[in-house]
C-alpha cells in the first residue's frame, strides 16, 4: 500500500491490540518506527517487501517482543544486513525465513542464524539473489537444518558444485531452486542423492548437460516439476531419461532449449502421461508433429505455452486448442534476451541490453486461449506458492512454498 505510513500503524495498534500477522507490500513510507509501534502485539508472521526504510532495528524489536514469531519475509529490503540475522538467534519458532533480494546478507549472517535455536525447525529458506551467500552457508545449513523442505538459491552465483555436495545431508529437501548458478554435471550428480526431491528449477544453469541430467533423472524418480529453461546443452537425451525414469512428471518447462525437437517431445509424450503443464517457448525445432504427439500421449495436458515457435502453425494450434484449458502461442522471432536468433546461434549483445530483458521488435499478436476460469482453478500451474505443511508432508501438492505468499 503506497500511502501507508508509520502514523497509520501507530493509530491502528491501540484499536487492534491482538494483531498476529502483518503484511506490508510496496509500502515505501513504512519504517522501523511504524513496526516498533507493534511491540504490544503478539506477532507470529511478518511480511515486508521492497522497503528501503526497514533496517536491522526491526529485527531487534522482533527478538525482544515477538517470541512466537514463526514466519519472516523481508524480501528486497536492501538495508537488512547480517546483523539482523544475529539479532533473531534467540527466537526458537521460525519455520519460514525469506530473505530474497536482501543483497547485503552473506555467510556470516546465515551462520549466526543456523547456529541459533530455530535451525532444527526451519522448513523453508529463500535466499534468492543473496549474492554474497556461498558454499560456506550451504555447509552450515546442511549441518543444522535437518527438516528443511524448501530451499531457493536463485542467482547465488558464489554457490558451486562444492555446495551441492554439502547439500547431500539435507535428507528432507523436496523443493530446490538453483537457477542461474554455475554448477556443472558434477553438482547434478551430487543432487541425485536427494531421493525426496520433487521439484527442481535449473533454469539458466548453462554449464549442465545431458550427462548430469541422466544421473539426476535416474535417481530422482519422484520428480514432479522440472524447469530447464535456457540450459543450452540440454537435448532430447535428457527428455529420454525423464520419460524413462520420471513418470510422475506433471510440469515441464524448457523455454529456450534450442536442441529440443519433435523426437524429444515424442519421448515425453510416451512416458509422462500425467503431464499437466508444458512450456516449449523458444524451442525453434518443434513443429506441428509435437502437437500430434501430445494429443496422443498426454491426455491430461491442460496448459501449453508455445511462444516464439515458428515451426508450429496456427491452424495446428487452433485444432489442438479444444483439448486445453489455457494456451499461449505466437510464431515471432525470439526476443533479444533469449540470446539466440532464429537459427539457434547465440547472439552477441551489449551487456546493458541483456540486463533490460526486452525485445526491440514489435511482435505480432499472440494467440491466447482459455476455456473457463472455473476449470483453470483446478489446473496445476507451475510455481504454485500456496502450499500447506500438511500437503507437503503427504506429498499431495507440488511444487511451491510453505508460506502463503513467499
């Protein structure tokens, strides 16, 4: 709420003294002062996103006045440092900790927290874009967090294969995001020992190949959700191993995997009959034959994305569309941030343009279809973020976070 201020919070607390959960999204005027006004409440959940006025002082208040705190989300709060994590060491009920985008968090803070009283109970840890977190943190987390179910290390580029090796001790791990980090096939082989993993996001891990994925697929037979977007070395060989070993797969994302073609999709269709969601956007070598294979082998497919698929024709899409609840399609050239042209060759671009992540081309209208909102609600979408602890334990819902809004 853009207009929310510290004074609003100060005025609210006397009238609502039993507040247990607060959420401040895009509230640039809220600071430590406003949060301190909540010290008479018994908070158990706090979510703050995108605030540059909230600092480590809020964590001091948290430690002193809210001993029952069990969910903490301070995403994209740039003034939060390692000191904050040291201040909440005495808290012993924390189950969910989301520090995504807190770029000043590093190994020192993580070590302090996991040496604290909450570590054995921690089930979800989100460190996405915490660029100072390295393998050192993963070693400590693996030693002290035996019940960790969800771990997000997106864009933690100091994490290497050594960190993946350390993670083999995380016996409860089921949901893992290691996108955009520099692991290799050796790291994937280490992850193959996590037999409980059901969701793995490997997008933009540009050093992995079919060799590592073969080991991963062979061991992780419970895989339900796989994201291999922009993994340029991934080919049909990986799809073969997925189809042979991961027959419970319901969501597969392969955006920008230029080596994938109709034969690979045919393999998936023959072995993954439970597939609900498929994204082959930017897979330039797929054609109308892919839709025929999906129609034959994936009767439960409900959502299909085919953006920048010039090999697929519009008549074929419209013919297949009645089987789907939602689909997206166009035959445009891939945008510049895909880093490759129509031929599949990698493009050399200025770094500034890459960071902008948009296309300078004016795309033609895409075809977007949806059969009905009521039906869509029952579809299994990727990156579902509302997952209860009970559902995770019973393996009924996948993938996502334990938090209502991580």
